[in-house]
C-alpha cells in the first residue's frame, strides 16, 4: 500500500518518474531498431533500410538516455528537497560521511576535557568508526551542580565530545554550548540540561547519551567509561588527600597518585568491546591526573587496551599544568600512567613545533611550560617517540585538530608495516588521507 502513496497528487515525483519511464521505452524501441538493422544487414547485406533503422535507433537511443537521466535526476532532487531542504549543496559531503567514512579505521579515544574533543574534531574527517570513551569524574561547574542536584553522571565532557563529532558542528556548538547568564539556570549550558532531561525521560544516562547522539547525527559513538557515580581522589606530595576533581586541579602541591571512589567500578560492555576490536587506541590529550588516568582506573580498561590488536598511541600534552604536572617531561607523563595501570603503548605522539615566545612568556607567568621530550628516557620505557608539528596558531597553546587527526591516521598506516593493523586498512587509510588533503 505504501507504493500507492507515490501516486498521490502534489508529491512532484510522478511527472519525473513518467519522464524516466518514457526514456526507458525509447531505449527499448532503439534496441529493437538496432536489432532489425543487424538482421537486415546479415540477411540482405548492407542496404538502405538497415542504415535508416540504425540512424533512427541512434536518435531514439540519445533521446531515451536524455529523458531517463533527466527524469531520475529531477525525481531524486524532488525527494532530497523535502528530506534535506537546506542540505542540497552539501549532499555529496553527507554521502561521503555516511558511506565512505564508514569504511575508515576503528579508532577508540580515551580521555576527557577539551583535549579529547580537539582530537575528535580532527579524526572525524577520516573515519566515522570513532568511539570516544569519556571520564565521568568531573564535579565542577554546571556538571557538578547537575550531578549534586539530580544524581546523574556529569554531562559536560560528554557534551563536548558529542558536539565535536556532530555533523553540523558549528551550529550545534552554538546551541548546545549556550550558557544561561541569570536566574536559577545561570551557569548551566543548554547541552548539559538536554542530557539531564533525556536521562529523566529514558531513566538511564547511557540511553540519554545515545539518544542525543542520534539527534546530532554524530560520526561515531560517545560512551561514558563507567556508569558508576564515581568521585576522583588524590594523594598529594605531602601525604594529604583531596577528594573531587575540581579541588585536585586547583591544588598547588604535586599529585602522587589518584584513585576512584567507590572502587572497583566496571565499564559498560560496549566500551570493552570497542577497545578490543579497535585498529587504534589513543590515550589523551588531556589533563594527566584528572582526564586520562581516571579512565585507566576503571576495572577491565587496562586489560582491554593491552589485549587490543591495534596500535596504542599516547598523545602527550603540549604544555605542563600548574600543580598537576609542573616540571613534567614526556617521560614523566608516561611513568605516571604506568604507575597507575600496566598499559603499554606502542608510541608517544609529541609536538615538535616551537610556540611564539610572547605566548610562552604568558604561560610561564601562570606556571606552565612546554612539555620537554626526553627521547632517551622514553625509549628506555619501551615506547617509540614520534614528533611532528601539532600546534594550533593563536593565543592558546593547544593541539590543532587537523594536524593531530592526520598525525594519528599516519601512525595507523605505519602500524600496518609492523603488523599491528590488518593489511586491508592501509590502502583505505591512504585514500582517506589523500581525499581530506584535497
């Protein structure tokens, strides 16, 4: 019965389908004339009738092709104009994202904070098979207030990842990042409130994240590392203990180690499956003790990473963080990871681009400096060091999404040569790199 609906008046499809059908009929007639011409030439030899049939068939064939292609094209445009009224000019981009990028490598990125969303923005140009595993230990700002008031997991980092992977990122970022400036909602972002509302409607935070993912048509998946309502604790250099991510980030004393409360906590099954099946697992970038390491404290995550057949990459931060990683080198970052979880990475991706001196001076005044790359110490820890240009131009010293995404994909290509990813992926990834470069 649904097929009959295509015959309803006003759809502006029937006329074009009729035109395409007329073109198809002309093609059949042209084929008949060509057949008559061949039979006549075979029986009687070349003659006037055969030539006339051949000429008439050629004219009908050209006309039939023209009508068929015009009818199909206009019918297609009529349907697209209804389904995607504002996206007709981006149709090829949509098809590329939905079909071509679906063939990209399976990449799992583990972290939190702004660093994770930066990497996701870069990766989504190359593959739609992205899984972002996000820390849920945040307890500050809007996320902390919603967590305390409603008892839900902190939505802030997950919101940022959903925005980063959204198909129409600029519009979605403007809407979901909007923060109310007054009243009882002051300080809350609209995206956080949407996740809170979806959690109330579905009764489950995990389902709420998946529901908003569908609304935003994200390229990939965003998964909380655990559904347990965990808090982050830290043991400081003087032996003191702090509880709460926001307190840890503001501590002037160095962090010795961090822990989760309650422990142990388990990840969703989808997280473990994504890690084990990944062609690449990427840690960071992000705050070492409050964004990266908390994910590794969830039971089963380190084991899943070590069991993954794909390449394991740690993206080292560009700058140190006052208090948390003051004076840390790249090797110090990796040692801290190893001290908390037995996770062995195959390579460390580090920035080798010199930042403007004027910007560096401002960071030094705040107690931050570029992370020093001590290659000898890193190689002694069993990790290969890969350095390249990764900085984004501007007043903030952060990774550039495009440069970082491309660097990760190139490492995935190199992993094929040492047997860490399947052979079938190498050609596909190189093709993706060439297409994005254009």
